[in-house]
């Protein structure tokens, strides 16, 4: 059952059916009535594809996110949906997982659904190898591609990023100024923003004339319990640290549990900084000082930029928002 | 640019273009070559709609969820996507928000995209007033509708629910057996599962010959800080309670903070039970005993049922899974 069946059965052209669907005034009442009654008879759902025949737009945006169970990504999707709806756009979301082949497949699927634009949420869509980004660049030949927290320099690709480098630099610098000397950097992924944060940490260490130690840069994608154990082992292997800065709040929760287990006083003997300012940072005792990457502002800026792109206005290739450290009970400054 | 342009330009029927798209063997090599070169020339993306012309299925399932920032819903979506993919299905997700008009609109949109079935995640899709459920029943005339954590008796609607009544009954009963007498029930919504839980609480109280008190049944949809204040006020207004059972983990986090603020010892003087067994229950000190509603099992059961429905096998209208209390540090039993 489609628009062509309706056209045939009602004896009018596809263009006329399309005009009826779009509420165009250039259709007689009699024709309109006939078309609508055929639709009813055939049980036809005016689909978005058909609507688009007339309007040349579906008012639908495709959103891709790698993992809806990640609180940062889930919140970004939530704010994107809300702001798209305010602007009269519907959104289709695909949760792609982390495998390149599935990301490629879903992007094709969205383009096949004739979305007006695609928003990629999270830096996990960008591969270090530029070949892995070809599918994004190809998509940008068809529709605008917005990227949140990732950067790719190419026409028709618009990126909104947090200044994760500066935020991690500042946080590390403040840990040093407040007396910490052996600062552990604990992170969970080597994504675009993961690398930005790591670089911010490294530069703050060296610009304070401290030495970078490989043993104090730890990458682990485990859960809270695993992180607690990892820190425990490190500590018992004599890798002494007096501050921990993390790339995600759940890693900071692991740090709090590790400190409690070993009777280490926070923030007196150990400072801890989380990242994302998520609900987790409010749950622990002490509550965690955490970098707020302003997921709502990031999502709003992305939708605002997208609306400008669709209106053919000028939009820079990269929009950078700053981050703030929300100070709670795990820092001395 | 669509399949009809390709048909016209290559001088073959739509059915033939469709056969090419579907890799059907009943097309000559010459025709195939011609169609593919026209597609290339027109920059045509074989869309899912076109694919479906031949296969009579898109292998695409629509998922609707009211709020992707809710951890339970976000996890359900994550497991649904994973399991659908394992079965060869793609998924489109719509985050509808809580307003009926948007839920209706998104369901129409999904049907317009010709999905093979729709999955509604979370009991917030069901209205107490049956008129509000008409749009779901209408959808069920077109495609199978699966509901997670909600129940609607109608052909072609298949519900997977947790036994929230029994879980809350058992939890409350255990609080009483371990010595609590004034048990506060704290919940955040009067949805289908919210009501099930409340009834479980009520029946456990009365079947133990204790009296139900309105002042001990508190509905509040606030954040952790608000909940902490609400409990503080109740306590100071002499509404003494010696146990708190909640409908969500974040409410239990509020209970822990309230107890700490007032120097109340957990679990000695106050037992606390959370719900959902989310990451939040691991973050606090003490860690929270919480009801595990097995979001993964629930999602797998839903996909399994859906695959059986699509294969025309018999599936019961309601599948009920049991819940378990995961005992941590906030209970005495």
C-alpha cells in the first residue's frame, strides 16, 4: 500500500495525492475528499516518505549514538531530541554499538530514510585511521553531518566540542597548586576526547616541571569494582599517588572506594576529580568534584548550528564550549 | 531521487529495479548492469523503503522510549538493540517524552517508516484512561506491538513485565520480619509499575496486621537533593519511620544522605531498599540493597517473543519475569 496505489485508485496524479498530504491549497475540495476516502479505504498511512515528495524535506533528523547506556551519551540524546522537537523536527535514533561495520550500516539506513541531517553523538565515531572516517565524509556529500565531541575537518561537517584539553589541564594544574605531586590519570578510552584529556594532563604535569610517569597513566574500561581493585594493586605495588584525575565519574567512584578500603583520607591525603558531573558524583560520600562538560549546552549549540546550516547560513566547522570544574568534597582548592 | 526515477531513466519496471536491489536471480546481467549504472548516475541510495518493495519487510523494528536519560529505560534500549541485531533486525528509536500527543505522533511516524513491529519501553506509555491507549491499539491492527513493563490486553499486543507487585511485597515483608514497624514507601510516579509496587507494599503491611498510614506513602519526582530534604522534613514533623522502601535507586540515595545528615545508623536504626539495581546502588556508602528487575532478561524475552510473533508462532499476551532483591549493606536480613 503506497502513494502510488492511492493515486491509481483515486484516478489523480501522484503530485495531487502529495498536495493533499501536504495540505496544499491548490486542490479542489472534491478531489481532496476523493483522495482522503481512498486512503481510508486502503488503510493507507501517509508516510513520511510520501510527505517528503511535496515538501522536499521530512523534517526528520537522524541521530547516531554508540551506546545508549552511557549516561553522557544518553543525556545528550535527550537534550537533542527536546531541542529538535522545539524546532519542529522529529528525530530517529540509532544505537550503533562500537563496531565500524555497524556504524556504517546504520548511517546508510538513515540516509535511506531520507533524513535532513545526521548527528553523531560522541567521539567514538571517529577512527584514528582516516580511512575509517570515509563513510562520514561520504554522508556529508548528501546531508549536513553534525558531530558532538569529535572533530573532522571537511565541508558540510560541523563539530561541537568541549574544551576537554583545557579542562583537564586546569584541573591537573589546580591539583598541583594545592600540593599534590604524584597525580594518577585514570581513563577508559583512547577516543578523540580521551586523547584531548590525556594531553591536557601531560602538558600540565610538564609545565609544572614534574616528570611524566607511565605508571601514573592508566587506561582501564572496567566497572567500579574492577577500578577499585586496579587502584588497590597499583598502590600496593608501591606506585604512590596523592591525587587521581579521571576521564569519567564512575572511575572516580572506584577511587573513593579504593581510598575507603585503605583508610586514606580524602581530600587530605588524596584528591579526586571526576568527569561529566553526572548523578554519580552526588551519590558518594564524600561527593566528587567533577568537570561539567555542559551536555545540555553542547546539545543546544549543535541544534542551533544545524538549524543555521539548514537555513543556508554560515556556521563554523568547529564550535568549542568551555568546561567548568564543579568543586565538591574531594578537592582541597 | 527515488526508485521511480531509476525505473523511468533505465526504462525498466519498478518491480525489476526492486529485483536488482534485492539481488534476485531473475534479472539478466545486462538489465542489472543498466539499472546499477543509472543508480550510480543519479546518485541514488537504495533506501530501506525500496528494499522492502521486494522483501515485504524492512527488517526494521521501531522502539519508543519516553526518556533516554532514565537509566532503566536506557539500559533496556541498549539490550533490545543488541538482541535485535543478533536476529538480523535494525532498530529505530524515538524518544517521545511524556506527552500523549508526541507519543501518538512518533508512533505514526514509525508506522509511516514501515517498521515490522513496534516496541514500547516502559510503563509510561499506558494511560490510566483507556481512551489514551487507542493509538496503541490502532497500531496493533497494523504491526505487532511489544510492551515492556506495561500491560494492555488486546490481540497483537505482547507484554513483558516484571513482577513488581511480588518483589515489593517480599521486600516489605522481609523488612517487617527483620523488625521494622514503620515502613515508608517512597515512589516517583503513578505509572503501571508504580501502582504494582505500591499495591505490593500495601498488601504486605496489612497482611502483617500493621496499619497503613497515608503519611508513610510519599510520591515525589524530585532529584536526590530534593528527596533528602523531603525526608528531613517528614522526620522533623515527627513522622518516625524505621525503614524506607523506594521505587527507584536515586530515591534510596536520597534516603542514605538523609540518614547521614541526621546521624541515623543504617541498617541498625534504618533499613533502606532501592529498586532497579542500577550503578547508583554501588556508589553510596553503605551500598544499597536493591531489587534487580533484570532489565537484560526482560529485553531478551521481549525480542525472543517478537521473533516468535513474526514467525507466526504462538506467544502469550503477557510474559512475567520475577525480580530478586540483591542484598547489600542497607538491610538486616
